[in-house]
């Protein structure tokens, strides 16, 4: 099945991550901390923590640092208490944006998010104003060149919802949230190494943005992603 190209966006995101490795580690540590506090430190019984640890490995975080943060979170040691808060709003040409944050000071965070929206051409919305346009699901992307028929066979048998091929030949596998790990493991066991594998908020429909609008939207997204308290930014703009 054909799908909108994700490849350029993924490469852009990976490039930006390489530029700010220290900030990526900070976000992963926050995610590990919250996941371990909520679900315990046993990786086999805590899917959210397993995913966070996978992200830590992909970001080349030392294993002892990962273990330290899990132990700190589950041992009730004194430390910062992070709160998860989601903000919603609109970008250029009415494109929908979701901003997931993890913060120890929600007053600071909402002020920074609101400022970014207003300064760079967007508008903050209310709770639920755009979330209905997104689906909480697993997303696995394979680089161009993978055997589409084999990917489809393995993924669908493991519980995937759909397999999409974009204009560049990259393959996107969509899964229900509970089946994400099962599908990812099945693909890896079949010899496929995902370029991207995450639980995400995927836009149900996209808004095409070109030229100056695309540049302005990318700037807004980059500014939001650069905020210290922001963990993830989701949008429905096709750039």
C-alpha cells in the first residue's frame, strides 16, 4: 500500500539528534525515571521501561548510567519529580501539533510552549483540540531496499495493522500499541533492522505544506523540540 514519504523527516530528525546528543540523553533519563517509578524496574514486566532502555542503547548511553537511573527511580531516592503534560495547538496553515512534555515546573513549561507557538506563527489550543486527529500506535520504519512482501508477511502475522510503502521506498509498519514489541521483535528476528521504532501519535490525515509555509512550520517544530522540557512533538504537516 502507498503512503506519504516519512524518509526525509526521519533523516532530518536523526540529524538534529546527532547535533544535540546531551539533550537527547536528558530526555531519555526522564523517560526512564518516570517509566520505572510507574511500572517498576523489571524490564520484562514494564514495556514502557523496555522502550526507554532501547532508546538509551540507540543513543549510546552507558549501561551503568541506565541502571543507575532505574535504581534511583525505584529506590525512592530523593530527586526531581517529573510530571507529564500534553499541550495541543496549531501551526502554519492550521496544521495540528501535539507537544508532550516532562517537567518539574509546569508554570515554566506552559509559558515556554505558549511563547514558541505565538512567536513562530502558531496558536496554543485547548485540551483535546487536535488530539482526535492522531492515533496512538506503534510505528516501525525500514530503510528503502527492504523486501516489501517479506516485511508485510512477517509484520501482519505478528499483529501489525498495516504496512505502507512511501515514495522513497521506505516501508512503514503500523501496529496497535499493545502489539508494538511483538511486531518489532518479529521483524528483527526475520533480519530486518528498523531505522525507526517507537510508540507515537500518528496523524490520521496530513496537511501539505510547501515553500515558505513548510520552512515556517519546520522552524516552529524545531523551536518546540529544542525546549528543555519537551519530550516529543507530533504534527500532521507534510513537509
